[in-house]
C-alpha cells in the first residue's frame, strides 16, 4: 500500500490530513498513533474510500484506488477488512450471521438480501469464530455480548473476507485494559500466522510499542514520526501528546 501526498479538508474548513505520504509493505503491523483529532480515523477512512480525500493518491496492491471506477473499487475493497471502534454489528443478528456479513461481496444480490450463504461459508465462519474464542456464541444475538466479544465478532467478519489488509480503527478504545490486550494479541497473531498486513489506529503508546512493528505518529494531520516502535522516545511522545 502506498499513500502519496494525501490531503483531506472538510466542508467546514477543517484540515484533517496535510500532505500525508508513506508506504506499507506486505506483512507489516503498522500502528498509527496520535491523540484525538490528529487525523487517524480520517486517514483510515480515506484509505478504504469511506471518506473521499481532497487530493493525493492511494495505491492498493499496486493499483490506484483514487479515481477507480465503482466496479474496480468494489474489487479492491474485497481485499480489505475493516474493524471499527463501535463494532458496527447488526444488533438483532446472531454472532454467526454478523460474521457472515464479511462474505456479502461474494454473494449474489438476492441471496444477500435474505442472508442466504453457502454451506462452505457457514463452515468457514464456524472455524473463524472457534479460533476467536466464540465457539459457544454462534446463535447469540450480538447485542447481548460484552464489548470484547462484539469486537471479536467484528474481527471474524473482517477475516471472512480473506483479506490481504486489515484496517483497525481504534479497535480497543471502548474496552478495558485486559480486554484491549486480548484483542491486540489476536490482531498480532493474525498478522504473524496469516501474513495479513495490519494498519491499526491507537491512542495508547504502551499498546503501540508492544504490538506494532512500526509506528506512524500523527499530529494535526501531519506525520511527525515514522520508524520502529521501540525507537519512539519519551521526548517524542511528550511532544506528540503534550506539545512539549
């Protein structure tokens, strides 16, 4: 993935991203670190084209996503799993059905309207849910789960896409510290064992240092650090969060 001079200015005049440029190699675990309002979520949503950038270019798998036709954009999105801060599950649907939503791009329009998935997809969803510790929750409504369990379902949905890249937008900001580490461990395992590239927004430096192989620090829409997680100094962190 390559980002070239990406800018985003909202209609109210807010400049969320200012000339952002970086590349991510296959298999990397990159953490985007920064305080609230630094541009992390806008960057993530621009990459997946949930938000339209004002200028700049985004390349996914060597192909430019900015300016792509709707059909090409759909094809590119098939390779990208998205994990959201607020889970974005369908509350009344079961855990398994929510996980199967990750297969909608491969399902016919009529079948998707009635949530009719292939036996192969159902079996695969069972394997993914088992892997994520949800083997006893297949038929529970997602609204009845804890926050950590709901985020696991969100991760299962992303994995059902068979992604090459996962974008995780503040995946643990609503969770307690212990549960946050559990979710981050699962992401690290998927990165390590499955070879899925991870781009993860975080606001907690400790988690970024522990799980990221590389940190991109954002401040006021600009990259102010790009390097190994272990090399980010306390002085740089203080500058990032406290402006010292």
